[in-house]
């Protein structure tokens, strides 16, 4: 597929358009240039966006692809008219909202973006609270209020606990703690005492020793901490401990944060989820 510009146009943040658009584009081996145009919420801004799309068509010699999540019909009309000759427009709300209105027998509220009324949203404030909680309980920093955790991730250092915790907090509003397994735990051959009472919320992350050594060497090159021998020992001990304790776990070696989080949600079934 020849080089093309891909535009994500929205009268909100554009996160929905970009997420959906990238998921579709991932099905193709293509070379594309991403152009984000958020907050296109006036006719003037729409005309500016059309000029950018038209210019890209001239420079690339190919019609740009435009993903839009525009709610304002006046703004959308400008984009539609401007793209007729110069671009392929995929109006995501037009594709999905209008058929749903017919099926549900309801009119869409035409709300601009999932974050447009964040200051009034209880779910949004719960999400912020979850992020703060996860930061405060990162890497075993605090044992306080662990009972408030929706999930507690355990595993050796650099196995992916922190990014997964923050993703669960940011994406789902879950209070996710994470706790490192350290040599003292391996000597005792038991999970950390602070976690015993919360065993039902524990989920383990492991990783191939070779990959772990690579990651640790980026942080502390040529150290005992990053040596392959030590990584093999820690991973082996951590996995043995999780098996003995009956803790569910998975390897993060080849998995994305999204895949890890989805697996955790399937296993833990937290009582509350925010979207």
C-alpha cells in the first residue's frame, strides 16, 4: 500500500477515533502518517482541517484516510463536503450511532467525547482516585489500605507490574496495588506476610529470564541484579512460590499491557469496573 496520511478528526479528544482507526489499520501492512486533529468544534476549525487534508492529498499523491467522531452536524457537514474529492472519510458515529438510534428507538444525546463532562462524572473521579491509589501502592511502597485494592499484582522486579497497575487504574478505574517478590520472600518460601489476608485479590506476573535480564541491564548494566543467572533464580523461585500458594499468574514476555489486563479481569472479576 502506497504511503498515505491518516487523519483522526474529532470535536473531543479524538481518543475514540484514533483507537478505533488504529485497530482497523493494524489489519493492513501499510505505511501511514498519523495526523491528530482534536477539538475541531467550530466551522472555522473544520475548514482548517479540510485544508490540511487537501494539502496532504497533494503532497502524498494519494487520498488521505479520515476517521472522524464528530457530533456537531454543522462541523461534520464541512468535513464531508471537503473530503468528497480529496479523501476517504469514515464517519464512525454515522456508521454506528444512527443504526443504534433506530434499533433502540432512542435519540443519541450527541455528547461530545467521553471526557467532556468529566468534572461532573462520579466515574471519572473514581478513576482519578484509583490512579492515585495505584501510585501510592506501587512496588510495595505502602501496606496501608491494601484491603481497598481491587487487585494486587505480585512478581519479580521489572516483570510488568507497574505499567499494568496504572493501565488498570486509568482504563478501568480499578485500585491496583503491586508488590515485588524479593530474595527474603524466596528464603521464607512464602508470599509476603502483608499479602496473606488478601490472597483472593492476588495475581502473579512472571517473565522469561532472558527477557528479564535484557530489561534489567537497561537499568543496571552488568550488575548482579541483571545477570541472567540471578534472573533465572528469581523467576524460578517466584513461579514455584505462586504455584505453592495457588496464585493465578501469567507470563508477560510476549503479551501487551492490554492483553495482560484483560486476562487479569477475566480471572479476578472485580466487583466494580469503570469505563
